[in-house]
C-alpha cells in the first residue's frame, strides 16, 4: 500500500460521509474514509439500514443510520435491490427532510470534533440542496470513470440523436461520431430508453449537482484517463481529485458477503500467471443457458480458473444446481465470494474475466492484470470499450455468452502472443500508477491537495 505519511491534521476535524448502499458504492466510500482517517480526520459514516456496513470492522469510525430505518429491514442484504432503488434512490425528494434533520443533529454535536464538510456519493444528488441550506461544503465521490461520466453528461444529446432507440444490427457496429472510441452498440448496451428514462433522470440530477458541489473525488488516476481530464474540467469546473483507492487500502472489510479464503492454498500451488480469475460483480444476473455457456467456455479453454459464482447470480437458481454433475472437472475451483484485491495480487493470476464494473476494472489495473470484458449494462460497456480500445489492457467479448468465443478469448489472453502484448501493457500501466504514488507523482499530489483543501474549510453553518 502507498505511503501516507506526509500530510496529517488534528483529529478534532470531522468529515461526514454518506455512501449509496450498494456494494460497488460502499467499497470506495469506505476506502476513501480510511484514507482520510489515516490523514488525521475524524470520520462519521451515515448509512441506510439496507446493506448497512459492518461497523465492527471499523471501530475507528462513528456510524449513524439514516433513512430506510424500518427495523424489519436490518438484515436486508437479500432484499430486492431494484425495489429499494425505486423506493429511495429514484425518489430522493422524500429523503431530503429526514436527511436535513439528521444532519442538523450531527452538526450540533461537538462530541466528535468540528465538522469540516460532507462527502456523499454523487448519486445522492438531493444532499446538495441540504448542504447548501446549512452552509456546509459538500464534495462528491464519483464511483465510475471520468470517461463514463463524460458520456453520462451527454445523454440528452445522445438521445436527441436517436442512439438509444437503435435496433438495426447493421448500424450497431458503427462508431459514435461524438465519442469515436465507442460503437453504437455500446450506447444501446447502457440499457437506457432515453433522457426520460428514470435512470437517465437520476443521472441528469447527479450531473447537475456535481457541477455545483465543492469538489469531485474520483477513484482513478491521471495516467489512466489523462485524455479525459481536460473535458472533465470543462464540464465540471470545480476542484477535481484523482486518487486510486485500491493502492491505499483493500475493500475486503466492507464486503457484504462472507469471504471464502480457501482458494489461496490452491492458488499457491499454481504456476505464475496461469490462472484465470472470473467474477461478474455483486449485482449482475445471467440466465441458466448463459451460465452453461460460461461453464462450457471455461472448460473448453483448458486453462486453470478460479470462478466466483455469487448466490443469486443465476436467475432462478440458488448456486450451481443448473450445471451438469462433473462438468467443471478438475481444472479449476468455484467459490461464492473472495477478497478480490488479494486474489488479483496473487502471482498465479494471469488474467481477470470481469463484468467491467469500475471498481473491478481499477483493481485489475492496480495489479497489472489483463482483462476479458463481459459488461452487463450502465457504465460497464463504456468501461469495457475503454479497457480494450483506449488503454488496450484487455479484450472485449462483445457478442454475449457464446462458449466458442469465450474459450477463444481465454486462450488468446492466457497463451497467445496477443495476450503477452496485453500483459506487457498492463504491467507498464501499473508501473505508471506506482510512480504516481511517489512524492511529486500525480496521485500523491492529488491526495495531498485534497487533504489541504478539506482542512481549509471553515464551516459556519446554520444549526
């Protein structure tokens, strides 16, 4: 992990953080909280009872539940995520009053130090008006890439051009003139119906309130998305800070699922760069037929693999019951959940077959591991295209789940010359990242700038 010794502040200065209660949003927020704590700030985490963080893993933080506080929902990891999103994430007007009252109570208490600012997930857009009404600086954590956010800010334009309604396969392979790195099918794969889609409206509100925030914190680094920085500064003319969280702290302690570490003795017995790690994130689902295609592709590739099959990953199945007995053979291991950063850092891992969520993408980059990209929707097709065609540290399985294409892609990245070239580029990008953490490097200076910026806030809010 990176050195964090330069700037520190007095522990009586407090920051309040408020994550979105999904695994891919909780992880980076708690990583950021740990980084800021290491710099001397006192940390308070606001959270919903839905997917509440494990406070016992963070005895150095203060936790306060807020919103969705029905006691029956305290063990709500298994609750339907889409129902929750409809009830709270897409209806944030109803949360504003409750949030303001809770925040006022926290601000009136001096037990944990003087509050400097609020940091919320960018998707909690209603918190901007609350912070403004209390004269409290609000920074946002953006949990996707710069490139994705630039595309998201252009959703109204892309909709006016009709891109979200395309269905003619003859046109979907064409490049998007406004974003030449993208194909039209990447826009379609985002899963939006247009700018009036509820998700698009949520994104639009997020973008608007990012522009009026006191600053944006990105889980990224300059050398990864350097070509996007100028556009970001133009579209979001507030202080921007790029910090690669996985290089400072692991996300394992914020996992909502039990971690299986039994894979490590097996990995220890495998040759370097020989194992394909497979995991498709904490939310995505596939149909049984697609699950079978994935399994056959893995077996047919004849490469060792470590495959994470999250309970609930296969629609209508509990776990592996849809797979024929004996199909997986002895070539690999199937587990329910693992500490991903530790797995990616293992010398046996040769590539990562991923859903291209941004956390997974950045973790793979941090360890110099090449990727096979199979995105589901939202930002994932954008990340996959960026990995394959801009950073060129992975290959994109663009045509869904087909066992022959899967096996060919695995062999390509694990055994072929093309895969070796991708591996060399992955290592080179990791070296750039590592250098950015040294004194004077881009990530080092960005973190120091963030600490100084927050320390200089002089909150004089209305209590």
